[in-house]
């Protein structure tokens, strides 16, 4: 019990601080890496504006076009299910919010535990579904690289260990809680250097797409 | 293009990498949704045609040289370099199986503008000697002779004389101080001279002061198709010189998709300065003339008609509503295809694909998408506004033994035009 308590304290202490620091600095560097490349000043007479259409596309790309949805519903549904499950578990579980409050100094209301529990299950099921899809769908197979499995695992482990810890399914409790925290730290450390960065860069990508099309008078 | 080498190709890739490209590659999660928007995938079910995969050479250069993690991986020896063999394999993916129609760019959930990057990747392919031979020779003709089909002004002059003799319309050439300078595509000169006659008829009626330019009549731009900004710049410069010499206020892009992209959107960026004239697509101008009451139509057809949106004009050019208002000027029975406007499906021959014989078999397979779309409408006449789409669709329909007459929208407007004999030329 003492060893697992020490492990938990280490995971919760030094390791956590280091992971958060790498995450924050890494994300800032990666975003700077992208934005600092800049883009050429466009000299063609615009047909529409850039800013508004860019912001609009950030929102509209959240929903799929009907035709591609019909062709690949599992990609869309699986994607929604695991993202919502993950985000609800991460941001609306009360102990997580308390941790955010302790780390960053602000908080927000959470959801009752049974709802978060259901969301975590959906997150796990959704992730398993998209993994199965990735392993069987010919288009995804040809696109998939080792990194895709790595980021899948980095996302899956915190949900799985969190679920095991919450339901006290592994003993001793401090050990599984420590593992849960460690899995999150792994996620944080690798986040800036993997495809997990899409969490932030998709806002840039969607904005550029909407802005460049908006300039030509097309809503994208 | 003489000393094309891998190193020059890689340098061209490097020059093309900007913030949008980096944001796009950073955001891709390999979900594969782009494939479902691409007719080269939907009609073949071959996953190698997945749009984002076509960019793998450019992506590798970005990852290995423009990201921290990529640089570390490269230093540790984990990076897979872009090789000559890889680029040879990617020729089919970047040229034969992509028309830069940008449908994938409209569906990507993270917002990647894939067509924007294909255009950029082609710069590296051309610089490394991997552009298709047919399109390279077309580009050579465009630079040396003045048109990709090798048509000189003499050929146009002969057509003009023909049209003037047949129709009695006057085709003004090299008129300094005219308001509008019309551009043509060689295909219109050779295959669809009716377009030129239609312009003459409509502009006479509307009182539009216009001219052709003997030194710059060709609007198509092979440079943007193969991915050579150098060639593209020379071809745009010819038009700019012509327009400035004749001191026109407007240049009119013809019924040709990529010509519009080239002169309207890419041109000023290629020559490095804004124009001192404005560029309008012919459909935009006709719609303006309609709105101001300068042209009217009569004897509207009740034939069931549908309209094929050329990708470069609609999805990539924002000319979406004008053709619909013009269709209503000529037909009482205009029906839309299921996916139309910015959601249209490409004819399969844009972006240089129709000029590339290596791509022919694949293009005809991909054409099934358009064929089905047309069939669903039950239309008796197919209208479009791009000479290349028109030839590609005519050929595709012939291949599948479908009888379907086609017409250019400008010609249709001219056919139904109310002609007031008192109008002075």
C-alpha cells in the first residue's frame, strides 16, 4: 500500500507538473511553427471577405455533408461518440474540475457521476468502434500509420484506467489512480508532437479553408 | 523545365509550404472522408486514390523539415525520404486521378483544403520532371505558339471571317479603348466558334463596347495545370500586356473553368501585382446585363434542361447563382442535378486530366459519376459553361452510348435573345 501511495504521490506531483509544462510549451511551439510560416499576400481582387467565412467554416465543418455521411456513417458516428464521451469525461467529471481549479485557478459546473460514467463507457465503445473501422476499412487502412495507433492508445488509456479506478476494479486504489494519472501525463507529453495536435490546429485549418474560399465568394 | 531533378522538386515543395499547408497537415487524422467526396475513388473503390494520400510527398517534406518532431525523427534515422521512385509512383495520383475539383476540400472534417495543396504539390512534381508528357508539350505550344492546341492568331482570324460572313455580326479585334476584352479558349476557336458569334450578337444588342486582342486571345493556362508557376506567369503576362495595350476596363474570362481560376484568382499573384483592369466571367457579365435590362430573352424553351457546374467556375470561383438566373432566361423547365453548385461532381477532365492520355481510361471510369447525375435529372439537354467540360462530357456520354445534346449557356442566351434591329453596332 505504501509503495502504491508513493507512486500516486509522484504521479500526482512532479510528473504531473513536468507533463503539463511540456504540453503547454509544446503546443505553443507547434502553433508558432505553423503560423510563423505565414502566407503570401493575395493580390487578386476579392469577391468576398475572409474573416467571417473563416469563422463560419470553423462551426459548419462540425457537421458532415449528407452525401459523404451516407457513404461512411461509422466514421462520423464513431467520431462523435468517442469525442463527446471523452470531452464529457475529461471536462465535466467533478474531481477533474477540482483538479483544473487547483492547477489553473478557475472552475465550472460538472455533471452527476452516473452521467459521466455513461459518457466514459460511450467513449470507450466509440474508440473501440473507430479502431475496428480503422483496421477493416480499405481507405483508412491505406492511410493509417503507426502514429495513428499510438494516438489511439494515448486516448484510450486514460478512459480505460479512469473507468477502472472510478469503479474500484483494480486494487490497490492508489495504484490504479496513479496509473490513470500517468496515462494522462503520457498523453500530455506526446500531445504536441503527434496528430493529437489536431485538437488545436483544426481551428486554424478550418479558418484558412473558409477564409480562402470566402475570398472567392464560396461558402465552404 | 530542362534540368528537372529531385533536388529541384524538393526545393519546389519547400517553397510551397505555408501556414495553411502546415495547419492542414497538422490536422489530418487519417479519417478517409475525403475519399468519399472524390469521383476517382467512388467510381473505382481503389483506396490509393484517397485525396489526402495524393499529398504524401509534400507531407513528408513538411513533416521532416518544418516540425520539431519530424526533425527529431529524421535525426534519429526514422524518416522516410521522398525519392525519385516515390515521385514516379505519385504521378498517377497527383495528375491522372485529380482534377483539382476541390470537392474533397469541402468535406474534410478538420477543414483541409486538399485541392489547394495538390496545386502546390504539382509544382514539385513538375520541377522534378514528373509532370505528364502530354501536358508538358501542350505547355510548350502555349508558350511558343500562343495556345496549347497550337492555334495561331491566323486560325482565329479565319474563324472570325467565317463567322462574319455567315452571320453578318462584326467581331472587333484590337480596338483600343474598348470597355471589355474577351478571351477565348482554343477549344472555342476550333470546336465551338458559336461562342464567338454569340458574344458578338449579345454585345451588339446590349451596346457593350468590346474587342478581341490578336496578341492575347488564349485564356487557358497549361502552367497552372502542370504546376509550373513560371509558365503560368508568362501566359498570364501575355493577357495583361494585351489588356493594358488596348486600355480596356474589363477582361472577360470565357466558358472555360481553369482559365477563370488562372486569370481571375492566380494571375495577379503570378505577376506580383494587382491588375489595372477587372476580370469578369462571361456568365457574371451576362447576368449583369440581364439585371440592368440590357438583354432580354424570348421564346423560352420548355425542354427539360439541366446545368453542369464547371468546378473552377462554381466551387472554386463563386459563380454559382448567375448561371441559374441565366438558365431561367432560356428555359421554363430547368432542373437541378442532385448535387449542384458548390457540391457538383466534376466531369473528370479538369486540371489537365483531359489533356493527359495516360489518364484516359481512369477518366472514363470516373465519368460514371457524372453520367448517373445527368441521368437522374431526366433532362433532354445538358447545358454547361466550359468548353473542356463539354468535350469531356460529350466523349464520356459517347463512350457509354448515351444520347444527350449539349449546349454552352452563352450560346443558349444568344439563341433566345430579343434582337432589336434598331440597335446600332
